[in-house]
C-alpha cells in the first residue's frame, strides 16, 4: 500500500505544475494529521492521502477522470470509489458557483471528500503569501461547515 502512495505521488509530480504539486503535498500532510486525530484505520488513511494528492488533478491539469490511475477506479472506502471522490472535489466552474460546489460536498456522503476539502481549505488559508482578501472571503463562510 505504501508503494501505491509513492506511485500516486510520482504521478502527481509528473502532472501538476510545481506550485500545485507543493499544495497537494501540504494537503496530504494536513489530511494525514486529521486521519490520526480522528483515529481512522490505515486503509482509510491511505485512501484519504491518495485523494488529497489528486484532489486538484482534474481541475488544474489536462488529466481527466478517464485518465486517472486505474487504481483510483477500482478501490473503494466506505462504498465510494476514490475516482468518484476526486471528481466530487473537482470544481467545474462552468456548472457550479463556489457556494454550490461546497454545498454539493457537504450534502454528499463522502467522508473522504469532506476530510480532504477541509485540509485543502486549511492550506489555502495558511499560505499567507497568497492569502488575499478575496481568497479569505471565498473560504471564510464555508470553513466552519467542515469542522467535525
């Protein structure tokens, strides 16, 4: 399983621009902290880390759902395929406003999706060099929805 995470990280590094890859790695670290804090077992933690690494891959690169690593399509945690969770976290701006996108995640039954989105928002809010008033206003009304 650890080898699978290494492969996913390499896939991400090969496909993300450098700053996006760094963001994905920080989101993975925050996700791991939350998994430990909430006492999730190793299988759930590994799946959450994979989703964390790939949470922006469809949104921010040419990768599409069909070209995600096969492993993401066949593995399930809590009855959800990892690829479905990655797609849940992909904000299609042509279909949903940011508020609608967040509400879709909140209404979903995706534990992994909510966990990773909380880590994603935490990272965006902690990057003071890129935290603009607009970005703060974007995340501020929603962050409380992911605290559990």
